[in-house]
C-alpha cells in the first residue's frame, strides 16, 4: 500500500496526492509552531535536503516526457522558458511594486515565476488533455527553474540599485560571470553523464546484440547508478539544469516504476517543509495574496500570448486551459525565498502565503473544469499532422 493510496482522485475530483500534500502542509505547520524553524532552516543539511527534493522532482518531470512531443513543440517550449519566464517575472514584479511601493518587491516576481516540477509530475494525470499539452507543461516546468535562478542575479541587482536591501558584496559583472560559469558546469556535468550512459549502452549492445538498448538489464543498472549519483551530487550546488537534461535522455528502464513513488514522496516532504516555513516569522498575508494572484494571472496571459503567436496547429480548448491554469509553486519557490531572505528580509513571509494562494487557485480551477469547459464533449483530438515538420506546425500566423 503506502504511497499507492495517493494515486487517482477523490470523489470530489481532487487528486489524492493533493489531499496528502495538504495534510503534510498542516503537519509541517504544527511542527513549525512547536519547534524553532529558524534554527531548522539554518542547519547545514537543510539546503542540501531541499536541493535533493528539487533534483528528484526535476528528473521525474522530464523522465516521462515523450521526446517526440518535445521535438514537435520545441519552439514553444524554448520561448516559454526564456521570454515567457522573463515576461511573467516582470509582470508580477510590476504589480507588487505598484501595489505596495516597495522596491525590494522586484525580487518576488522571480520566486513565484516558475512552475514547480514536483507538483506537475505528481498531479498531471488528466485524461482531458492531449499528450502534446502535457509534454509542453512538463518541459516548461522542468526548465524554467534554471532560468529563474539566472534571473535572480539581475532582479536582485536592480532592486539594490533602487535602494532596496543590503549593499551587494560584488559587482553585477562578477555575479553574471558566476552564473554563466555555473551554467557551463551544468552542461559539462550533463555531457559527462550522457557520455557514460551512451558508452554503457554501446557496451551492452556488444554483449547482447539481440536486445534493444532499452531492454538490456546492464544498461538499466548503469542508468540507475548514474542518475542516483548525479542527483546526490547536483543537490549540493543546485545543478538543476544538468538533472533536467539527464531526465530527457537517460531513462531508467525497468527501474522507472520506482520513480513515481519517489516523486510523490518528495512532493509530500516539500509540502511539509512549506508548512514549517509558513509557521516561522511574520506572515504578510495581504502581500502574499496579491503575489499569488499575480503569478496565476501572469501564467494565463503568457500562455495566451505564446499560443496565439507560435502554436500551430492550434491548441484545443482543454489544452489551452490546462496550460493557462498550470501555474503551481513549491520547493523551488521556497528555496529562492530562503536565498533572498538575508538581503531582502521578509521575503519568506510574503512568498509563503503566495505559494498557498497559487496552489489553491490552481486546484480550484482544475476541479471546476468539468465538461462545460470543453467545446466538444468528446476526448481532446490528437493533431492530424503529427509527422509534419516542426517549421510548418509552429510557424507564426500571417498578419
């Protein structure tokens, strides 16, 4: 039994994993009230544990993605995790600064601009949308995390320039060099893991040429060892891009069945951590509500913009709603809030309620998506020209 009880949906239509996360959130809040969460978050192993959860979620989010769907929607995903993230963060930050006239709130747009891969991997089981929409949201959720980490440098420097927070201990040029250095390290780590994986596949092919690479036991064992080692190593320095890329290319084969329970467990632990964080310090409820609502609305606006300009053939109505209401926040938002707290005190007190607001909005709208959301009561059709070149499918509409 165990985590298998969290599969499926309740009679009210809510995913059981979401109900479990709410219970974990409440338990974490009680634990935070009974203990000293400030001391907990400052322990040396806390950030590593949070990074480990994030790495598990990232790998789980990209592992089950249909790579053919990724290729077909590559242009959409690239725009979503680059221009889309920048636009979302800018919209959210603008609303917060205008509403509360505090320059330090520029950084809050980063903390909630990403879509949490733990939540997406744990709850994306709807049969009302196409595999194409699920693939777009999964890749979007997996790869906007590295982008938000990169943007943290620029938004923090901009906020400091406008007089918010403590003075920086370095220059913008030095910080930028550090970020791009980390990016290269991520790519190098992924390249090393991929090279070892492909070498193992080639070696197993010589030993057992009758089997396909994916069905060779030796290749599965090597994949499992490489993935576990990568996750343990990457969690130390938040090498999220290396883990996400590895999930796309290195598959676990017969060990893949254990990945879903691992992601569900990580999701529950992250929810409990969120409860502990919310129970600590001063909670700024009004600011958090505005931040969460802004993030949810920004996701919808960016989805409409991208789908109107780039997606061909057009997304069906259920697919569009699935992406537009796909905003969720979790452990990534918590990590960014904790990282920004020393320079911008009060960040955690705002981001905590915002995370709850975003997730409540997400699941409320998903629960309300009964058949009346569809234009056609039949299941969402698959694109008719799946074999068409990507340049034809995704080219902008004239005019």
